[in-house]
């Protein structure tokens, strides 16, 4: 892949109008290879150069290259965020959102899903820089878009709607909108329950029951909160039995929440037992 990039880079030096689009595509492919191999710093530099190329291409031919430019910016923002470059990540995703908003205005069927994806990323980055109100606004718009998409194509977009509802619930909770936060995560859980029979490997591991339990507890629905977290513990126990390295962290977090829910209802002995099991999982995590 490096050889392909080098060849196209040489060609693009002499004939940029002809070969820069192909070079940008090669950068994108190289980025995917580096990312899949865990070479995050190298992947970041490759996608940075990819963004720069698409920026130049989009300046000359926006109708042809703005979609690729917007996509590369969104990917760039994710890698920047993962590597701790928060302000640059926010700047990149804001530019991506602006581009996708313009594209979706003319071709909503083609670009509303990309706009929703970028808005979801925007809502994730904004709280890290202290702007929770704008984060809530972004994820609210994201939910609305995915709701419309899922209505027309449920098999394609219901998982995205569920994910955005879970994020929406978290943002609402952070700003003290507890009733709305509970309603959002309740809808998320219902959607994921419907998805789980067909895709158990994808959705049994993440029914959002932990979050649901927390939101119920916030509003003093303690019995229902306990029921939700018990179900979550049972699911993670089954998952961790087969793949402990992958699922013991989630099991430990859920057991900790179970201990809290039990304690809230005065079941102190059972709460202590849940906490013992939680603590027992952590040495295994450290060794592995």
C-alpha cells in the first residue's frame, strides 16, 4: 500500500489535476490498513494528508469532492479525539457537519445519515470542552434524523437510532432533564430488545440496561432500577463466561451498580456479596 501511495504521489507532482483524486483514495485505503493494525499515530498523519488533498480538490470541484472531504473530516475528528487532540477534533467535526448539512439540504436521502453520524460525534466532543448545552442540541438533532431514517428503513437505521437515544439520555441527564432522560433510554432499551433476537451477538451485550437502571434510580424508581440491573448482570455473566477478557470489565461495572441498587433498597448483605464479586473480577483484569 505504501508503494501505491508513493507511485501516485510522484504522478500527482507532475499532473495534480489528473492524479490527486487517486492519491487521496490511496491515502484513505492506507489509513484503513494502519487503523486495522493499531498504528494510530501513523493513521492520523495519513488521514491528515488525505483531508488536505480533499480540501484542495473540493475547493476546485465542490460538487464532485465535498462528500469525500466531509467524510475524511469526520474520520479525522475521531482519530484526533481518540489521541487527545480535543480542540482540533471539534474543529474538524464542526466543518464536517457544516458540509453534510449543505449536502443534505439538496440531497437528504443521500446525506441525512452522514449528517446524523457527524452530529453524534459533535455531541460527544462538545462536553469535553465544556459546552454541554450545544452537545444536547446536536444529539437532539441527531435523534430526529435517525428517527426519520429508521421509519423509512428500519433494518438499516434502528441500531443507529437506539445508539443516539442512549447518548441523548446521557446528555439530558447531565443537564438535569431526568424525566426526558429516562424516556429516551427506555425507548433505546425497547428498540434493542427487539433487535436482540435477530442479532444476539450485537445487542445482548448492550441493551443499555445499566444506563436504564441509573436513570430509574435518579427518579427513585428503585424496584424497577434493581430489576433492570439484575437482568444486565445476568447477561454479562453469560458473556463473560465465554470471553472473560472482553466482558469482565462490563460485568464488574454492572455488579458495582447492582450493589448500589441493592443498598438503596436496604438489602445490605446482598449488596456486599455483589461488591465482593465485583472486586474479585478486578485482579483477573489486571493479570490479563
